[in-house]
């Protein structure tokens, strides 16, 4: 706790708490606002009343209180003894006064609540908190802290320190920071923060027909709309009376206040000679070198109970009660309250996540209906009946699927996989692929409209230009050594002194690193493919004659193909998660090395690097199964081998490659979602539980809670970035490969319902309150989603054409059915080619002990999946004409589907305007009012000046506004 020294006539009086300079009602005095960072001006001294506990008049007391100066001391026993010695040295009236002030200091210390968000005077709000540990050997850290806090005082901030004895661990000091009105007004002007100047007079015509149906999903009105609707304009300090300022203490909400304070903290120097050591500035560097252990704004109350102080909002409590509980999953989100408490950037994220989840509901319903259609048409699946029948599938001998270790097998052994494949590979697949192309377009277009409405409601219109010009990163500012004239603003701005060689070198290094890691992913995928090829033979050898049928439940469903696919998918998932953990640090490091100018530029650069890596990491295995597996196999006697090795290229499951793609998608997508939820919910809860367990003997407060979880990564800049990345990767799974798994939107819907509440829970209860930040959109993610939407049309068209058997079946039914009937009888035999066993090279023939017991020498041919002429034909083993007809039909389907999907997509995008007409009218109305009111304001101001010049003979310029003390402004943008 900072203590300040009262002096009278140059003699030291007593070291006392800053609250000693503020009388309280307990001792018969009235509270007054004062600063603990310097001397109190005489006009702010307490009004002399007559306390019952003091028999003297307070004139001399006021004199001593009026000149209090700052001093750094602690509540250590040595300090207490020093204080007592000073009191003993005093005599008479001064001694009594000193004893009285000491007594009051102790009373204030006991009565001050640890949950308070105000200074000890109960008036000045705590806008930010810095914490540091008692390090007796850290002289350099102490010097840095001393200089840093002195510089914060110089720019107008007010500080108050809580002694380590007030912390739960007895080691942590807390420096409380308050930004007075002058500082807030100055930096609100610098940052162009929009504030209200007139109540919105446009009537709200947002009532929907049958609106009563949504009543169960609504929240109370005071939760959904915590503030009235105003017209706003950028704050101008010189025109403060233009705006609706009822109370300066509450005019700027806490989220704006902590944003301004953090802006100052990130640019304040901690070195004496700032010009000589330019990079010695910013709270980030002080956190990195452990000068401070943490820097954070406080929550306004505990999340399970309302604040006891009537002057303190209980917004955190309302957020936890109405938003951060899982059983509120069916309720709408209080987006305006989220924005007010956490800032626009986090508000935009939850708005997007909620809207995405709502739209997933429609995709999940249609996908579930397509899956149900496949289940209901189970009995109409003629080709599966042929495979499972003993007369057809039981008499077809298939060629070995690998060399030496694999024997001949009967087609009816794949009966179960063919039935499973029908659930996803049916006519509904084509319909759902086209539907999802339209759904993606509707989702993106309606989100643009929703985003435009939020931009207006949250005063984010035209924010991008402000962000580019004003939100310079402190890391960029510290590296700048030159200034350059901006041709647009005609003002000098900071620029980096980098030669073209340096720039090209860094870019080359950055993208070479990204390319190296992407190459590493491809190498891992090749390794997994080699695993598939090598292990399949082992599984085939182990499972010959179907020994798995001894298993009661799953035995009949386990085949070498399924075992290989499942194990390979699990290994691939583990590799994906390991590479993610390694690359995250690399991506941040190379982005920091580029030194982006603005926060927006930093996020965009990091987004591109991370997304490229994650795209290859998560989707490469699915692309392999969908578009490469089984496409370059060859035929018996002339098989293709992997890179000239002895490993033969993989063939698709007899039921088709679509079921293997479904397996891969389910394992990777579901595994990622489960692992993500475990990381986001269970790990923070366990860490917080362990911290609470260690601190169970200490009374918890708003400060002590953040001692326990200060190592957790909150919803900071990178925390929110990873949340977006997770959702965009999920978006890719449900769009790029949705034709193979119609239930993917349903799984994503269930995950997102949990995700919204888990994110809300940990943000409200487990993490510190993040520093508020502005954002007018979801940033570069919007362009990424648009790109994935276009790519999804192409990938789903190729999946239906080349991965599923839909096109070959249709070609057979309409062109090659022997009896001319529109049915699938005979399709299985038509889709298999014959091969003469006798021409297989001896070294590639299966060992006799690998062949099943039913195989005998009378079998001279085997069948394989392809359309080739049989042995003895003049074009033996060449592709038949049916193969080329099917290929032409596949290409035609791709072209038609893409053109239809893109036509509908662009038509829908053209039909739906990005900005609703109502919002456009409100924006125009607000701009008109700003111009009109500013004009009238300037006219009235001119009238006042002219009248003062006429009525008063004064040579000085008229002062319309009070003269405020000037402080150093930490901004290179002015």
C-alpha cells in the first residue's frame, strides 16, 4: 500500500494511507476526491467539521492534509516502528494529530473491501491493475518499476499500491491505476472514440410477425439492451459540452476506460533517457522481463453475486446468470451487454459464432434427413443385395489386395461395408451437396447484413480507417527511427528504416519457414500412407478366414480395410495435434519478426500463416482419400508401386472409397472437437481448482482470484485468434467434404452449442477480464470463408463424381442395363473386370498358406474393380468404352453442378444486399445530424464570443471551456 507523507512547514508529520487524506463518515468527515500521486491542492482539502473523537479544530489538520506528498513505504514491522518513533518525537497538538491520523489509517484499512473496484477513497475507479512479486534481489526491476510508475504519473494517471500483506500469498503487490477525466478525454480524442450526442429519434420497425413464438428464447430487456440508443460522433475534447455528458465519472464505460489505460501503458517508457533508449517502453516488455507479473483490468464483481457497492455495475453477474451457463443454451446471447463489458472485438466474435450456430441448424436438419433417407432405402439397395447374396457375391473370387501376404477372397465378405456405404452414398448425397453450396452463400450473405447492423449499433462505421491510422503497435513504434510525409493526411508519420535487402531477406525467411513446415506435413502424410500399405498386409494375414467373427458384437464388421483405415486415421490425428502445438509458436515468432505496423496488419499476417498450415495439416489426409486413393492402382500383373518400392498403391474398399473418407472425416473432425473442448473447459477448470485448493486458507477477492489463474491464456488478442481458427477449420470440414458425411453439420451444431457456453463460462469465471479492443468485422476470416465456400463447390462436385459410385451406377442404369430396365440388377458383375491368374508373376503370387481353405486349382480367374477388357481380347487389359463414357459423365456432372451452384450462389448474393436499407438510412441520418449539430454548435459558439467581445472590454481570447492541466500525450499519431 502506497503511503504518503504529510508535511507542515517542512517538518515530516507521519506516514499515512492515501485514504487518510479523505475524511469518512465514520469519523465525522465528508469524503473528497484526491490523488494519491501527488500533493493535494488546498481547495480540495476536507471541510472542517467537528468530530467527536477530536477535540481540536481541524484548521491545522487541513493545512497538513493539503500538502501531502507521495512516498513509497510498506506496512512492514520496521516501518511501523519507524512511524511510532516519529510519533513519539512529536509533542503537544502535533502528537495528538499524528496519533489520530494513524488511528484513522488503521480503521480505513480494515473497512476497505477487497472486492471493491475503487481506490481507498471509494470514489476513484480502478481502471487497471499491475502486480509484481516482492523480489529483494531485483534492484533493476525496482528501478524500472519506479521510473515506469513515475512516467505514468507524468501523463496524468493516478496510482495506489496495495501492500503484499493484502494479497493471498503474502508476496504480491498490486498497483491500482485510475484515469481521471482529463486523461480519458484527451485519449478519447486521440483514439476518435464515438460517444453519444443525441438520442436516436428513428422509430424501430423491427417487430416481426408471430414474434410471440420467440418468447421462450428471449432474455430480459435490461439484459439485451443495457443502454439507450444514441446518435454518436467522435469525441472532441475542445467540444465537450456538445456531447451528452451527465456524469464524467460514468460517461466512459469501464471497457473504454481500460482500453485507454492500456493504450498508455503500452507506450509509456520505463527509462530516463527515452530518446537514447527508444525501445525501453511498454508494459509488454516489462511483463516479458518479469518486472511485473501481470497487467489486467478488474471484473466489476464476483460472478455468483451482485456487487455490494451501489455505484458498481454487476454486469459480470448478469453475464454469468443469463449467458455463461449451459442450461441457457436455447436462449439468445446478450450481445450488447457482452460488447459493453468486453469490448467490440469479443462481441463481434460471439455474434458471429452465435449466427453460425443458428445457420448450422438448417444444414443439420437437411443433412439428417438425407441420412434418414439412406437408412429408409436400405432394402432398395440392389447392388448391396447382390454383394451379400451367396449366388452372386459368394461366387465372385476377388484378386489379392496386396502381394505375397494377401490371398484370394470372396466378394460377399464385404457385405457389411457395402450396406454402410449406402447410408452416405445415395441420391440424397447429390441433393445435399447442392444444398450446402446454397447454404454457404446464404450464411455469408446474411452474416454481412448482420455485421452491418452491428457496425451501426456499436458505432463501428468507418472504423477501419481509424484503426489503420491510430492503432499502431508499440513494437512498431519502438523500431521506428525515421518520419515520412503521408501524402493523404499531409502529416509526418513514423516509418521503419529498412532497406529493400532487409525486407526481402525477412520475407524470404518467413515464407521459407512456412514452406518448410508445410513440407513436413506432406512428409508425415506420406509416412501415414506407407503405414497403410505396410500394415494392410499384416491385418489381412492376421484376419484370414475371418477370425474376428469370434468377437460377439464388432467382429463381423472388422475387415482389414476398416482396421487399416481406423488406425491410420488415429495416427494421423495424433500427428496433426503435435504439429499444431509446434507450429503455433513458430507462426507467432516469424510474424513478430516482420514487425507489422498495425494490430490489424499483425492479425492478417498471422492469420494467413496459421490458416495455410492448418489447411494442409487438417485436410491433406481427407484430400488423399477422396481424390488419390484407388485412382493410380494399375491392374493385376501390372500394379503401380509407391515411389518404386515394394509397397503397392492402395485400392479402395470394395464398397467404395466414400466410406473410408467418411471414417477419416469422423475421426479427425470429432477428435479435434472433443480435444478442443477438453482443452477449453477441463484444463482451465482443473488449474483454477488447484489454485483455489492452494489458496483455500485465504479470503478470496477480485485481486486474489487473478493470482491463481494468472498463467491461463485468456481471451486476449491471440486467444480470440485461435477461437476463430478453430471455427474456420470446422467450417471447412462441414463444407469441403460434406458430400461424404451429411451428419457433419449436426456434429458441428452440437459442438458449437457447447462451444458458445464454454467460451462464455471460461471468459466470465475462469479468466481475467481482457482489455477491450475494437473491431468492425471478423477481419481476414471473412475472405477465408468466402474462398472456402467457392472451393467447397468444387470439392463436393469431385467427391460425388470420382469418390462415390453414383455416376457409374447412373451410367449403367441408363445405358448398359442388359434388359433396358431402369434398375441396378447386374451392376456388380458389370463393374468388375476379369484377370487370368496364370499370368501373375510367381514372385507376386500369394503364398499357398495365405489362401483361404476354399481356394483350389480349378479357379483360374479373379475379379478386380475397373473397366478393362478381359484376357484374350485384342485390347486385353485396356480400358473399355464404358470407362470413357463414365469419365465423360463425371466431367459433365462436375461442370453442370459447378455452374448451377455458382449461378445460384451469385444470384442469391446479388439478391441480398450486404447492408439493410434500414441501417443505410440510419447511417445517413446520423451523418446528417452530426454535420447539422456541429454547425449549430459552432454558430452558437461564435455568437458567444462576439457577445463577449462587445460586452466586455478585454484583449484576451474568450475562454469558453475551463483550462485543464496539460499532460504529456503518448501518441505518435497526433
